[in-house]
């Protein structure tokens, strides 16, 4: 059974997670330096989250279809994303086995993996809060 | 045991003189109009001409403009030629640059549209046109790999394409094509193959028993035959063993990844144009020393299995493997320091830039130990 019940739940959790990452000085500073625009495209359930660091000043997070063209797109099942944020996904293996699709200059995005690792500690809290609200 | 996936999408055919049957292989794949991708130096050796005799009864066009470090412009030119000639298959005859170019041309030819749309990993989801790879060096493994890299000179970037559909349909391994390779290139490309084997064997988060077995045997073959192939280019047995070892290591690394040595070599190659095999030769002992504490048991096991040590002490056996690699590089006349490979004095800004490039190279993901920017800078300083 998939972890997220529907698109709204998935996008709300990811939106809140990225908002908290944006409020973390260490993580946000390094992400903003990349000036990347990364779009995460999820399936089962469908969902789309765009993280825009392009102005180098503020991380802008948006959900659903966007006009802005991402520099890097990452596509995966929502459950893979959930496991990733729990620190349970072996990213090299997920790429080799085709569980994650990446379009664009992926090296730039992959270089940010160590930067966002502290968010693994934030994610369970974000999920539990949302599950409580929705319950 | 770790979970794993293992693909070998490429049919591999080996024989002395196998290249003369390339046209028959193309016909088996239902190809009728072939784009032959190669380079000028190879055209001048007469190797390509011999292979082309078999194509006399079918339509083909030769594109021989591939530079040593191929780029998007070259890909677009070749794709234009192929479209104009309505080619339905591609034959790559050459080294890594030629084969990678052919793979990316195949994307343009099969899928059309904007090439940049296909940059990335697992981003191509359908079968491409038949591609037959005929390697003329023994090292890159591109004849079986599922990745290709070309430069975007306008943007000053390397574009990475990775998908199982990129792997050639058939790899034709003919040792006779490698006999004219000069000693230094023989040695350098051989060290590239050895680095694939060693790094793939220690890519402990993504390797498997399948990749391990290929790594062990290819490492053994390279230790046994690289000196002979370098010393006497006409030694067909040595050339055969090296060509097969290189392909075996290619199958291994395309399934399990490489590591920090390749990330360092890609970066120094991008900044200073250092030959990939020579860069790997310089960085391999340093990379192994760096990874030693994380994978000492793996190095020790490999060292014993390939006959470089009979010590029961892991640290001693692993060190003997590093020493054996250093001796192999020395025996083959390869440079051991970046300064001896034409790299100018590394200033602080150079090392900063190289560390950034290395830290963002996808190869580093598969390294068995995390590398901080300071670790990477230290590796450059030691290798210089």
C-alpha cells in the first residue's frame, strides 16, 4: 500500500519539508549557492514539487504544475521519495536499478545530496504532524 | 547480501579478425543503411577500410570527424549526415570518444527533438536503433557500457547520458585492431580498465557477485598481460586478453559504478585535458589509500585472489595490491604524478575548482567512503 493517500497529502508534506529546509541556515545557504531549480515529479500518487533556488536569495517552493522551467527534473514513485527522506534509500542503487529518473545536469543535483541529509531528521516530524492534522 | 540488478544488454563477439564480419552483424540486426562513426587517425591506419569491405553490398556513409574528446557539435554533425542518408543503424569503430559519440548520435537519430532533453540518468525509455561497437583500444569499456559523455563546449560542461538503452546492441572484439596502438596508449587505456575493475569491486553499495567475478578475473588478466601488450604490440595473446579484460571490467562498472578515482580523473581531464587513463593511473594508488580503512578487507581479498599477496593480514595484503599497481604503472612507463603528466602547478584556486568538480561528479556517489572537499584537496596535493 502506498504511503501517501493522495496528491494533496503528498504535496503538503513535501511543501512543508522544503519550507523547513529553507528556514535552516546551513542547508538553505548551500542550496541557494547552487542556484538550481529542481522539480520532483511523483507518481502513485501523482504530485509535483518545484524547489527554486535560482535567485540565490530565497528558496521558493511551489506545488502542482508550474510555468517555471526546471534545470533538473527527478522522477520517482512517491514511496521512493518517502523512503529517501527517511534515509532508507541507497541512491546509487536506486539510480542503477532505474527507480529514480533524473533529467538535466544531474551532477549538480547529486552534489547536493550531502547538503540535505540533515533534513532526514526533520522529515518524520513533518509527516507525523500532517498525518495528525489529516486524521 | 545487498540487493542488486545486473544488465548485459550487449551481445559480445570475440575473435581474431571478428571485425571483418561487422557488416554481417549489421544485417542480422536488420540494418540496411549504416552510419559508420570513426576518427581521422583511424581512417589513416587502413583499419576502417578493411572493415568497410564487408559493407560493399549495402548503403553506408562514413563520418570520421570525431575529435579525441567529443562534443555536441560533432554529435549534431554526425546526426545530420545520418538523417540525410536515412541511416537505420550505426557502427562505431574507435576508442571511447568515438563510441560515446555514436551512442549520443543514436539518441538524436532515434528520438529526435532537443538533445539536452535526454541528458541525465534513466531518461531514455525506449529502444534505440541498432548500434554495433568495434573498439580499437582496450580500456574504456564503452562498447558495453550504458553511459555516454560528450562535451558542450559552448557551455563549458560535460553532458552525461545514462540509460540501459544506450548500451550497444553488439560489441565486436577483434584484438587485431589494437596491435597498432602505441605503447603509452596501450598502457594508459589498460590502467583505465584496471581502475574500472578495482573501483567496481569496491563500490560496495551497488556491486554484486556478478560484478565481483568480472572484476577479479579482469584484474588478474590485466596484471598478467598489460606489460606484454605494452612491450610488444604484436603479441596477439596479450592483446586478446587485454581487450576481453577491458570489456569485462566495462560490464562490471556499468552495473556497479566506479568511485573517487574516476571523479578525480574526470575533473583533471576537464580542466587540463589530462588523458583519462593516465589520470586514473596517477590517482588509483592515492584513491585506494584513501579508501583503505573502509574497504581494506575487499582490497585484501582482491589482492589474494589475483595472486598479489598470500598474507593473511588484511592490511598487508591490501598494501601489496597497491604496491603491485604502482609497479605495473612503473613497468609500463606511465607517469606517477600529475606534474609529470603535464599538469601545471596547482594553485589554491585550481585545487578549489578541482575539488568542486570532483565533489559533483556522479562517479563519487559510488565510492565506498564519503569524501569531503578537504579529503579531495588532499588527494590532489598528494597526486601532484
